C-alpha cells in the first residue's frame, strides 16, 4: 500500500485505487503517522498536529478512537492487520518510508543534488516534483511542518531551474519563472534565475528591468539591497 501526503491525503492500494479514509481527522492522523513512517509518534505530538495549541477536552481518548477507526478503514481497504501499531511510547505506521511520497521526494532530491550529470539531475528533480499534487498536509493544524515541506518543494524547483539553465534552456524557463517570481516576489534566487533566463534568451533589456523591479521591492519592503548573487 502507498501513502500520499503531498496534496490531499490518500492511501492507495497496489493497483493505485484510493482507500476511502473518511473525514479530515482520520486523514490528518494518517498524514502525521506517514510523516514519520516506520517510527513511533507520541500521542501528544499527534494531538498537537491534529488540533494545534488548543486541543478539545478528552483529546487523548478521542485519539484512541480515531486510531481504531483508521485501522478499520485501512483493513477494509485491503491493508494487512497491524499496519498502525500501538506501543507504550505512541503509535507507528509500520511501513517502509519509501511507500510514502514525501520520503520518496526527499530521496529523489538528495540523489539529484548528488549527481554531476545535468540531464540525470533534471530527470530526478522532475520525478520528485511530480509527486506534489497540492499543498502538503492539506487541512492539518500543523503550519510549521507544512511550511517546512513547502520550502523543500520551492528549493527543489529552484535547483531544477538551475539545472535547466546549465543545459541552456533559457527561453523555455521565462514564463515559469515570471509566474514563480510573482508568487514569491522577494525570493532573490528566483529573481536572479529570471534575470539569467532573460539574458540567456537574448532579452537583455527585460533582464535589466526584472533586476530593477526586484531591487526596488527589496528596498521598499525590507529596506535591503540585493544579495551578491542577485547583484
């Protein structure tokens, strides 16, 4: 069985069909267990992830009930018994981490950064980024972990763009980079990549305009000068 949390939370049978998981609490519980697949997660940490700083009264008892319901949903979907284990220290999703998309994403991006072949690097980044179907941990009360995963995704996008620039694919990157810099207007690495893509694509005047725009935004919003890389 495969598990996906880089987007709407899903458990998938070997043929790829999704297992009905029920409401957001069960999907959230599965996501938190999948983040630490193969490792024990304490009950308090699960409660914090599901409810944030203000858990309801009786949250510990409710968690036990939710675990039972999740086990039943997974078993009805064809999972083996014991997939969600109880230990005195907490609960564990007893699967190989590589059965969870976020762990495959991290492995693929690490492999991409470790290889020197730009073409192989590009394919590995593309495979890793294709695992994303939307915001990670969608709907969970766990903003720090969701923000961390969003940052990992953006860093992988930037690294993929860097590889494409090294391969000389300047013009084809411009539209994507304009969209990305619009979404992240103070992200200097993306701005620098847009400048380089425009310059490499034979559009030096637009490259200078793009640089002037990010320099002005940095000054107005942060009171800062461009970094050495961007400058």
